[in-house]
C-alpha cells in the first residue's frame, strides 16, 4: 500500500511548485515509509510514498512513466490478479521492466483505458497523467477499500490519499461543509462524495473521474448487481460460495512480505483464518484485541480457541483504557475528520502493536453486508409482522417510557412497508430526532442546516432500485454507503497510520459478483442471518462460532464519559467554538449522563467531542 498526491494546473494563474508536492507527499509518509518519489512538469506535480509489498526492488518505485514517457502513474493498492493480467498482456506483445502490479496497471490503462477497470480484482486508488493530451484520470476500487480525495476549482485540481495531503498544499482555505456536517450529526460520518471540508470531495467507490481544461467528467465502472441470477439448487449455491471464498483468501495471501490475520473470534475472521492456514506457506500469525474489564463483549478467549484449532501463532492485545485522551486526538489527526465509530480505537492500537513485523493483514470486513449478517436484515425479512404490530401501537402507552420509546422507534422504522431511502437511513441512526447532535449545534448552524437533507444519499440510491425486494435494497444501501463510508474508512486510516496494508477477502470480485446476485431469501433463511455463509462453512468453522451469539466489539465510551473522561469531556466541550456548538446544552447532557449513563446520550456526546476537537484543529 502507499500514499499518492498531486496537483494539476488548469489555468495559467497557478505555477507548479516542487516544494508543495514534496510537503504533500511527506504528509503521507506513514502510508509509505519505504520510498518517496516526486515528478513535476509545467502542468502537473505528482508524489508517491511507497509501502513495498510486491516486487521490493526499485523497478516498483513511483511515479512510474510509460516506456515512451507520455504517461505518468501514481497508484495505491494491490491487484490480486496482476499475474493473470500480465500473462495476457505479454501474449499481446507488451514488455515489462519488473514484476510489480503497478507496471501491470499502467500497461492495462494504456491498452484499454477505463474499460480495463472492471477487470482489476483488487483494491486501488490511482491517478494517470497524460502529458500530451493534458488529461488526468483518477479512479477508486469498486467497494472503496482505498481512499481518494480531491479539490477542484477553476484553477487547480488537488488530490491525495488523505485529506491532510490536500491541506498540506496550503492552497485552499479550510471551511465546514454544511452537508457533510449534517450527515455527521445523524450518521457519525459524511456519506458518498461529501467530507466535513467545503469543496474537498471523495472519489466514490467504483468511480472514475477525468479532468481536462477544468472540465470534469465522471462515471462508474462498477455498480451493484441490479438483478438476481438463477441458481440450480441450494447445495450448488453453498458449494460455489465456499469455493469462491476459499479462492479469494488464497489470492490475497500473495505477498513478498509476511501476512497475518486480524482474528476476532467471529464467523468472518474465523473463516479467513481457516482457509488461510490451509494455503499459507509457513505458520500464519493471528492478532486479537480486547478490553479486559468488559468480559461481556471480550472475544479474546474465543479467538484464542480458534487460533489453537487452526495452529496459528497467536498474539493478544489487552486494552486497559489508559491514556484515552491523546488517543482520541491522534485518531482525529489520522482521519482528518471527526469519526464516531469507536471500534477504530482497538484497531488503531492493534495496528500499532504490530509495528512493521507483519505489513499485510487479512480482515473480515464485508462479510455482514455481502451475506446478510446484521440484525436489521432479519427484522426487514419479516417486515409484515412489524407492519401488523404497528396497527396496535396504542398498546405501548401502558409500558414504561424507555421501553415504549424503543418499541415505537422500531415500529416507525420496520413497520413502514415502503422501503424508502429515509426508512433505510433511520435503521442506521442511533439517535432519535429529539436527541440528535444537530439539536446541540449553535443556533446559526441549526438555521443553516434547515434546508439540508441528511438522507439525500439514501434517497438518491433507493430511487433507482424499484425492481428489487426490500431486503435486497437494504443490502445494496449498506454495501454502497455504510461499508465504504464507515467501516472501510476506519480500517484504512487506523492501519495505514502504522504502515499496515489490510486486505478484505469478502470483497473479492468473483465472490461478490456471485453472492450479491443471489436472492435475499438464500442469505437469510429460517430465521437465521448469514444462513448461506454458515452452510458454506459447515465443517470448516466450529458450530459454536457459526451459531453462537454475535458479540461485536463494544468500546466502553459511555463508561469512560461518566468516569475517567468526564473532566476531559467538560474541557473539550467548554473550549468549543460558540459558533459551532451549544456548549450549555452539551454540558447539561454530560452531567445527566454522569448521573444516569445510557448509550443514546453517550453517542451524542462522543460525536460532539470529536467534532469539537476537529473544529479546533482544522477550522478555528
């Protein structure tokens, strides 16, 4: 993995400065400590920070020029089928200087242009500069495993693997993006192309952009399958799913440096461990993290049993919760944005513990979205029951207020049979409308956000899915929005902070092409989530893992806010800008939470603390 950055001059008002691209590239040195390369001409500056994984020689260094010198490529990622692609290119007469996947990507782009992108089985973000045509092509892999951001105005295009690279140019002013702020208040992070920074956008998953003469053209090279395909029999589907997953793990073990697995003890990471131990040459290393003082969600004992079963060299990180304050601030620096998913804390610490000993890690992200592993999928599968229960809502008035509020919220979301984008979005919001962080913004921001719709990303996607069933629509939304914008974002930033490349076998092209096209009734069946995956792993992963309760990784931030982080939280909120947050309201909520801790209030407070620290660092 690597970090890439660049500036393209669109008018004569900006003159490229080699020192600027150097600063941008240095800001990404944590992503690529092995080599830094720069390239400049009269129109463009490109930078690359390299983490060597395939072909450790200098022939894999970047920026990489084509044989004739016309094209220049900077690329972050791994192509798992690069050898197959290279073989096909050589049959057509193409010559190679080394054996890196970078050179394969360059030759594919020169041979086929954007038509080659669907053939790339891997994770990537790249920029290709055409020196003759003065055109820049940038693209991001189909699920958005690798990040890519850009800023565009009439004079400049600036891009980078992380926002900090764009900011390091000192060519733009940091301002808050209203749409990104509104989405953060509801979901804990901006969605789609939005970020918290005005005019800094993401390249969306599966998208390419071409820029020439300040004109931007964009399109998608991959979309979620819009139709389900036929299947012969259930046993055949189970067997194919198992084979595709096994092949995906084998493909992603290819590396010139050691490979390990993040093992939580759940279904997905256990499956990856099982297949990896069969194919890996040598002893596979596995890594787990847990909070010792919260046994209810600590999966360390189960992970250790899985490790013993498959004979891995296992390592554990026991987290005691000390020194949380600098960790929170460090994570904001790594993400460049406030980020409310606390699961990045153990992931960040575990990656730090690894150091440079195991630079490549396999992880189970994507399994829940592809195979249907969340509880809301089960609830949606039996939505007719919820619709019926909604008719008897009046009965909730005889229940206690907390229970009645919880039931009414479930009825509002799952009792609605429309399958609208707003309905799906509300399934992901932990806050109800009365306690959303937006209600604790300053009066000025409340007024500015009146016309901003936090659910527009969901509505735009669902409007094009009228022919799919409700559960398939929900799976589509989670794969298109939740997976890249929340989970994969967390994984990349928390691991690349320590120069570790994470690979996600559940998002392999062949596997996802097949499973995403299956009807939802095969994925959730007989009242079981992940029914298909469990059947495919029968006899491979132990039954207590396949059919045991899903714990998840709970981070005790509510416990911290009512205890060891209480004074810190008061200080952060007290130092917040009055132009951004309602400090009095938040301090009152913090005191109420201290007296009566609950997840809902803690979640709002956690988002407020992250937002305040980000605003103080980047905006004020």
